[in-house]
C-alpha cells in the first residue's frame, strides 16, 4: 500500500512541476493560453503573478519530492502529510475563488494520496 501511496504522491509532485512550467514559462504561449482560458492581452498583464504562483507550485513539488526521498520513514510521512495538506488547501481555495476545476485537478489527487498514505 505504501508503494501505491508514494506513486500517487509522485504524481501530485509531477502535476505541480507541470503547473510550474505552465505558469512560469508557458503562460503567454498557446498551451498556457488554452489551459487557463486567457487572452494574449490578459496573459501579458498577469504574467508576473502567474510566474510567482508557478514558483509556489514548484515549492510544493519540491516538498513532496523531499518526503519521497527522505531516509527516515516517520519524518518522510510527516513531510508528505504536510505538503499534501498544503496542496489540498491551495486547491480548495483555488476552487472557491478561481475555478471549480482546480478542486479536481489539484485537490482531489492530493486528497487521494493523503488517504492512501494514512492507510499504508
């Protein structure tokens, strides 16, 4: 069960690295415009804010990766729990303030990973 939980934690980390790339590097490119349903004008105005948001997503990914590689299983569990909770809170806030899709794309995978982690 721990292997499955860790695989899902890795998926959540990978998603957040993808979010980092979208928000920091692809925001004004066709993929970023399509993903976030932005116009080129709106994307240009918000690019600095998006890059900052992308950086935070990178920190979440780094924290989850840290939890996956830490050698102390008890501390690794705490690290993964903390960062998954951060992702869930960020996803819930994003769903409430920006788009309900964020709940499914960000918070739900993290919640499932957290449940599996606690069951392992």
